[in-house]
C-alpha cells in the first residue's frame, strides 16, 4: 500500500507492507536513523517520536496509521546548526554516555516542556518513566531537563 | 526483529463502516485503536489477524461526559484523557489512581479504554476499575446496540462479550449518591503489569454501605469480581474491621498463579491488603459527601 506521512514537515511517500512499523519507515525511507530501534516491545523508549506533538513509541505504531499525522523525529530539534535547548541541556549536564536512549529521551522531554515549561523533578521522572537509560542513571537526565526549562524561562524574560 | 505477520489494512471512516467491514471479513478481522496490546501480541504471533480495521479516525468515539445520571466514556478515549479528566476525578477518582500507574505516559498517549477492556488481560487495570464501579459496556453490531454489564462482559481470559462483527463503542458509569472509589496496585517497577491490584467503589447512604463493588486484577485467569465480599459489606457501617474481613475474603477468593512476579501465597496476601486499602480510601472519599 502507498503511505504518505509528514516527517519533520516533509511529505514522505512509499509503497510499504501494511505491517511495517513506524520506526522502520522513518529509519529506512527518509533514512532518519536518529530514531533508535531498541527493545521492539514498547518498554525502552528509544524509538519515541512525536505524533501531532505527543510522544509515542514508534515500534508499536504501524506506519500506515500515521498517514495524515505530523511525525517529528530527533533530527527536527536542531535548526540551522542551533541546538534545541533540551539538546543543550543534555550537553551541559552530561546526560548521556552511549547515547542510545538519547533520541527518545529528547523527544519525550521536549514534549514535556512544551506542555509543562516548569516541571518538578518528580514530573520529569514520571515523564521519562517509559524510557530506559542503562548508562548515566537518570539524575543527569533530570538535571538536563531542569537546565532546559530554566534556559527557556530566562530566554523568554529577555524577549 | 519483531514484526507482525502480514495482514490487510483498512481505515474505517464511520462506526457503521467498521462494523460492515467486520461483518464482511469475518473472524479473521480485528479492530485496531491504540495498538499497544494488539501489536505486541501480533509480533509474538499470539494474535494473527488477517485484516486490521483502524478506527483511530473515528474521533466521535473519543469523549468523557456527564449525561443524566451517568458518565459516558467513548471507547476510543485514550488513557491520557482518562487520567486528566476532571469529570472522572470528581465522580470516579479510581480512574486517576489507575491511570497514574497504567504503563507509562508515552504508552498512555496511544492506548484506549476500549482496547484495554477488549484485550481482557486479567492483569489489566481498567477491567477491575470498570467492574468495581458497575460499568456497562455498549456494544454495537449491524442490528443495533446492546448494553452488557461488566460481569457479563469478560467471559474468560482474552475473551469478551464483543462478537466478531461487533464493536465496543461506549462505557457507561452509573452515578449514584454517596459514591467513593479507589484503585490500589503493586507493581515490580514503573510501568509494569500489576503483581496484584484491587479496585473498590462504595456508595454510603445514611452511614451505611448501600452498595459496593470490588474487583481484582492479575490474581486469576480473568478479572475477579469479589461478590462474596460485596455481600458481606452491603447494609453495614464502614469500619476497619469490616474492610479487613473483606480483605480476607479477597485472599481466599482470588486464584493467582506463581510466576516471575511472585509466588501464590504472596499474591493472595497482597490481594487481601490491597482490597482493604482500596475500600478504606474509597470510603474516605465517599464520607465527606455524606457529611
């Protein structure tokens, strides 16, 4: 079947089998391999992308189900060489080591900050409870989200 | 790599259209909504539907509203919306208790109440929640609608009253005076299935329990309705001692199996403790309305 999905604002069309999962569509068709394919069982959160602004696990969604929806992947965060504040936060607070969970963490926490610009540590931990990091522990990831929240709050004040 | 076996896919554009497709395609067709129960089962070949009918465009099935003496929930309502609903938090706070601990927030953005109930996994929380509050399921087929009480909805493990050519469209929660409810769950880690969970609802009128609903998740082949404990409580004044007795009945009347989540005696103990706790919190939430 022919499926046409908006990925990072660009319409991507491809003939696929209905059983193709969104994570594979994203990685194979536009070749956006930033979205990681992890546990395949909707447990680890490495494959999280945003669908119409909400974080979803792309290993448990059929590509065919996404036609007519806006998919955003980790590649959309950086614009013209400028990192998104959430990426800056991960950089500043050393919130990754191997980086495997990072794309999912970024898309999950970006969505959190879009909905709740000033989350508590508990709210951050709840938001990432469906994402597993096996390197850093979660403390630096929580710090990164705090860093980004504070950065965005001060940027807003300056404007 | 886990991928479902091949199937044909179509998107429903109306409830009638979805039912017509189910009728045409027969028992090898399945409805897909959030897909967070069905797709994992298809990856493991525990389910092998030949046709999937995607109902995600049927947004008319996504709502939570108070109407007359009922709260109505559309079958396509997602977990995140159940969690955030003020109507449910006001009238049936056990939904928020449960939704805070169902899977994780990202999964909750996709999974639906209809999918959870139709999956009919014994460890699934919303089945016991809906049982406790005496919900009714509205099932639509080509010949019209029928309304089924929760105790008749779950027929067995992974089997519900929804027929091959039928669609669960709505959950109805009857509103009665003096109601309070709570859901208690113990899990190994955030987002996991329950080791055991208990849902309780009480309706306290004039200081006595006019009616009560109690159901357990994860400690039997299906959701367990604790009818013996309900009978004990009806007509009595709520007390710690009474709820402890209900907990003892829960320990006896559940039928857990030993697995990675724990041995049988532990799960029986847990079912009892959680039943008592759920009843205590349900009563505490009901009583302020009484006063």
